[in-house]
C-alpha cells in the first residue's frame, strides 16, 4: 500500500469516526464512555495522519 493510499484510508476512517461521534451525541441514551472511546480513536487516527503527512 502506498503512502498516499494509506493516508486516504486514514482520512476516510477519521470521517467515519467523526460521523459516529456526532450520531452518538445526538442519541440521548448513548453511553458517554463509548462516545469518549470513539473520540480517542478519532484523535489517534488524526495524529497518525499528521505524523505521516509530516514525514
């Protein structure tokens, strides 16, 4: 897998996580710990995108 395709896949994953977080926050019964976990995953993906982009 080339770097550009890997970055694109990470960006897609980040967007999917963003949508999941937004949907979970709109759902009144959604567990706050699960939302926190999704946000952490999203941040890790964002950091990986930044790290690979800077290389």
